[in-house]
């Protein structure tokens, strides 16, 4: 299929490198088009929650994923425990799966939210808009549309440096990328450091939203797709 294709759109550098290395695909036929959020409703800048760290009584972490272990769920819980242990009143809301550990202070579990259901969609919208960080210590990730969604809400993301994630999170700018060897304590260190620096936190929120507006949206994807269509049409018109 790749060999027969005139152009190929990939959402990150990770599959692009694989196509070139393992399938011998020419770079000339590859276009990188980052994916946007999988949400029909997104906030305007004015609708984003303005965070004043000193006034926030609870640090709220959001985890959205279906496969608990492969998404690094146990590491997220370890980070939750560590932050609370340090005296930082922290909550972790898990959406999309059922972790085995349920009796953990600050852990909230929402097994499933249906985006086609208005109330569920509104619940997810509110979670994105009321949380302070998006955390996903995933073990492997080709893209992760959740990173586009969290960026739309101006959420700094704390995730693993693996797969296509670096195209969606800029380390030390829109969030932090940690190596796969990082544990919950490492994640807690990073989160606490940002949370205790009001200027850094605010800058990350602004940078995350800017990344959504500039790159992680479907208009941008469509523009890249249009480039492929225009190139095909130009080629046919000259033949």
C-alpha cells in the first residue's frame, strides 16, 4: 500500500522514520499532518479556566486512557501518592478504565464516558477545563489524540518520551517528557516543580494552547491534506 500510494500523511515523526527505514519509502511522498482533538466542542481562549496557583486548594491531575497498564496507570497512581505524601493535596481523575487499586486517597475513577452522549461529553469537557495537568506515563504511543485535546484546554502535559509524543508535547515548553525508566516519584518531582513555580506553570498553559492553535487542530491537518491533493492535481494537469 505504501509503495502504491502517491502521497502518505503521517501524524508524527515516529511512523515517518519507520516508513523510511523499514519500508524504503521516499521522503518526497511523505507529508506530516498532526491530528487534532477528538471533541466536537472546544473552548475559546476566554473560556479557559484562569488558574491562580496560590488560590487552588487541590492539585488536579487528569488521566484519560483505556488500557490501564500500557498507558502507565500504576505510575500515575504512584505519583498521586507521592504528591500527597509531600503535603500537596492532590486528586487524580482516571477516565476510560478500571484500575485495580481503588482505595487510594485522592483517586477518582470514571470507567467510561461516551462522547456521543451530551452529558458524558460535557463531563469530559469540564474535567479538561478544571484540571491542572494531564498525565499519561504511557509505555508506547503512536500519536495520542488526548495530547491535542489537553492542549486545546491549555493543560501542561506530563508524559513519556516515546513514539510520536514528542511531536505533540514540547519538553519544558508545553509540558514535560520523561524517559520510560521514570517512576511515580520522578513524575511527582516534575509536577511539584512546575506547580511551585507560578510563572513556569502559566507559561506552559499559554504555550500548550498556542500549540493547539498553531499545529494540533484539524484545520492544520486539512491544509496538509490539501497540499497533497494540489500536488496530485498539478501532476495530472501537466501530463
